């Protein structure tokens, strides 16, 4: 039986999941953003601090975000278990800076 067009060397749709499970590191969720933009900002913030981060969306393109209200978030940001405390502290500091900046803007008016 010949399967035309099948490239056995190409990764399948679940290659990333297999790769993650094959890694020795355990990843934990540290943040559940409401949208993709926020997820990527958090990921970049962590990576700039030297913390490897993975964005895992809950949605499927088939359902176009239908599960976001049920899940309460768009997805999650994962970091290695050993970096979790440092990542959480960084995000806590980052959100405090943003909150304080917002308050300063309101006080200026």
C-alpha cells in the first residue's frame, strides 16, 4: 500500500505534546491569561528574565474560542517547576508596577 503525499519525517499535529512529555522537566501553570496577546506578553516578560515559558491555549481552531468562557481564561503560561517561584515573583512585581502606573495616571487627571 502506497500513501502518496505522506511525509514520514514531518511532525504530526501532536508533535509538540510528545516533545513536552518526553522532556525530563515538569512544567507547571503559573498564569491564566484572558487572551492570546496577554499570554504572549507574559511569555516574553519571563523569557527576558531567562525563564523558559510555554503558552498553551485551551481553544481549538475548530471551535473558535467557544470554550474560553467555560474555562475562565484563554489558556495558560507554563514554566519549569524549578523556575515557578522565580516566575511567580517576577509576574507579581510586573503586575504591581502596572497597577501603580495606572493609579498614577488617574491621580494626574
